[in-house]
């Protein structure tokens, strides 16, 4: 299972783990978190994206503006 999850992008990994936890039933989040090493909050978010697909953002995986600032912008501020 971990090899499959490693080949997926963030969103698909989160949703797959959420689906597995839903199928497992009570205690599924904890069980999947122990197996995969994913955070329980990540698995919960995946469950929510599966149960409410309209709330999930289509297209890009990350929100715009995230991540490290470009080095050109850092140098200009100095």
C-alpha cells in the first residue's frame, strides 16, 4: 500500500488514505495513519474531500503563493 501511495501526488494520496479509512470503519483513521505514516488530519481532510467533492478545489494541488520566495525578490529587499 505504501508503494502505491508513494507514486501518487499529494491530493490523490490524501484521498486514497481517506477512502481506505472510511472502508475500515471505526478506528480506520488511526489504523491507516499507523500504516502509512500520514497525519490523522491529512486523512480526515481526504475523507472530507471524498464525501463532499464540490468543496474540493479542482485543478492545482497547492494554493497560489505558497512555498519559498524567489531569490531575486530576496536580494532586491536587501
